[in-house]
C-alpha cells in the first residue's frame, strides 16, 4: 500500500478518508487537519493563551504536541488525582514530565488534589456516604480545578484531547436515551457562560482515535498505555466497539454521524428550550452554581477533615 | 515464524500472510489495534516475513 502523496510505503490506511499516507505525510496531515478544525469552529487564535488539560494519555499529549507545532501559546495543566494510592498518577505524570523535558520553553503546571485540598480523589469519593462514583467525583473536581486555573491564569480557553470516537460514543449513548439536555450541549466548543467558567474546546474532534493513537506512535510520544483502573470496563468502551463495528461495514460512518448531528442542530434541530437556570456565585470559591450557597465542589469538602 | 505480541500475550503465525489476516488469527479486532514492526508503524496490508516480531498496540481507551 502506497502513500497517496509520494508513493512510498504507507504506514496507515484511513478508509474513512480513502487516504493512505507514509510516515512523513501522516505527520504533516494531522496538524493540518487539527488546524482546519480550530479554524472551522473558531476555537482560538495565535493571540490567545490556551490551557491544555493533559493526562499523560495519547490524546492529550498528542493535542499539546500539535498545538505547539502549530505555534499556539499552549500551556499544560496536569491534575494529580491520586489514583491507585498515587501509583497510577505518578506514572502518568511521569509521561507528562518527559514530554516537557523533550521540548524547550514549554510551560506546565501540576495541581495535586491531595496536597491542595487534603484528600485524593478516591479518598474523597470513599468518604461520601451517598456512594458517589469515583468517576463522577473525579469529573467534578477536574472541572473545578480547570476553571479555577484558567480564570486565575487569564487563559482564553481550556483545550481537551477528546477525539471523534469519544464524542461519537457519548452521542450514541445520549441518543439511545434521548438525553436532550446533554444533546443540546454536546459540541466542539462550549462558550463561557460565566466569567469564572472557561470556554472549552476540543480540537481533536475530527480525528479518529485510530489516528490519534497512530500519531503518538509515529511521532514518538510516550504515553500512559494502561487504562485508569476506574475506567476499566467503562460503558464508553462498549459503545466505541459497537461504533467501530459499524465503521468496518461502512467507512466514514462515525464521522458522518457526528457531523450530521452538528449540522442538524445548526439547521434548527432543537432539544427544547436551552434556557439556562439562574446562576449564583458560590459563596466560598466564586464559581457559579445553580443553587445559592456552596457549589457542588465546595460541598464535596464540607465537613471533611482536610488535614 | 512470525511473533505477534499484545500486552502480555504472544501468538505465532506463519510468514507470508498480511498483518490484517494475522490479527484476525489472534482473535483481536483489526480496527482495535495498530501494528508496529521494528519500532515502525506498518499498514495492515503489509506482508509478514519470517522472523518478524509485531507489537500490537491498542487504539481504544475509555474515560
Ligand atoms: Zn508520503
Ligand atoms: Zn465553590
């Protein structure tokens, strides 16, 4: 199989684009495609300061690499969650540090949840009698910290490494349950609805997960390969597999499912009134909350011995 | 013979077949893995040679 651009041996065949590329041309193609996505959805400009949420995984490190290559002011944020008594977090942080050490003039910061708030993510989840699942507590904590860092650092937006497969798996689950609230909000760009809530962008939404994995490999980016222990067996993986089977029969199905969803909404497909609930400022941290008083993040720590 | 390695599992297949056919023999799904030979990504139509060692890398992650 030959590269369409130069005729050398292809390293990847992307049936969804009827495109086979050699290593060199694949390494050119990925940043071009990400740049087109950034432009298409007006995510940000070279004048903006961007905060990249990095986990040590292939997608977030690949995203950061591409943004730096494209010349954006992209700083990294690693949130140390304290997973698996810290072992998983230490390992994933190691990949981020290695990425940084291989590049010059790259800015990044670490927020250590336990050092900052007194307990790690699994520890907080454990102390909550209601039995909140670790992943939902984790999501809540990460969102809060990202918004705080973005606000304090004057960032124009937070960029995350969600790829097409991530988005399509969520879309599929939301459609199957007609979760209209979620469907109304699922988008490559989430505008800031409050001064303390950062704009969120997903520059990899047009890239297949196969493409982001191949990019990390070919580009020589070392990343944490093992799943977060709490994500093992996650339903997302089941839906990804289902969609990959569909894709096998009909190359391009995932991309067209996603793009036609966005298009339909643009053309007026509506999921009811998107009327936003009144937002109050949390009396403790200042981030918005739907009920007056403390926000969900601050309530999480209430009454806990924070050492 | 050709060795295929995925996490801690190892399979042996005959040379001469394509990467895709070899992956199918292991029971893994070709869409769920990438194949690496001598540290380089190879496309799924690549013909395997005697003595090749192919590392299979999972594409899908959760979360
Ligand atoms: Zn080429
Ligand atoms: Zn608060």
